């Protein structure tokens, strides 16, 4: 709030942490995962969640800030891992399966990039690898 001499000191320190408008908070993300699993179970099917691959260079972080997926002070890798942890925990639920594409992508050597320069979207070669991961994961579900 303002006094006659300017903003009060308290109001300068009472700033809420900004969350990118293009990203839901982790708790809401978790709730969304549970809602998906429940809806799929109610339909009589299993759910396959994908642990998304990533590779955040400085350029990728800058791109994600400029497109609104991150705020300037976000640590892209730590933040992404928080969301991935939520996906991995879904494997504890009956009928939920996990395709850990992040691990497979990180261990795959390729002459061509698997991810675009933003560090999260797949290139054509990345899509080919993802299709192999999904095929393998789906055929292993009983």
C-alpha cells in the first residue's frame, strides 16, 4: 500500500511468487493425473503415463521464458523433475503404467537432435524414438 511518502516497506516484501500462466502448480498437476487415471479406470482401461524427456541448455531456458512456460527465476531442470516425480508416483496405482521416455532419451546416442532447441519438444527423430517407446510399453501392458 502507499503512504504519502511512497510504498510501505511491507508491501515491497509481500510479493507472491509468480507462476507461469502456461503452467499449472504441481498440486493441480497431480490432481489432474489422478483425474485422468480415474476416468480411464471408469472406462475399463489402463493408463500409460509418459515421463517426458528434456534437455535444458541455456538457450532452451531463455526460449521457455520468452514463450511464457517459465519465469526468469525458475530452474527449468528442477521444476521439470518436480512434475516428472508426480508422473512416476502414478505407477503405485493399479492400472497405471509408466513409459520412462526421459531415461531412454538421455541414454540414446544420435547424430541428430532428439529434442528441439526448447529442450522439451520432439524432433522428427525424437518422435520416431517416442513411437518405439510407446509401442514397447503398450505391448507390455497386460
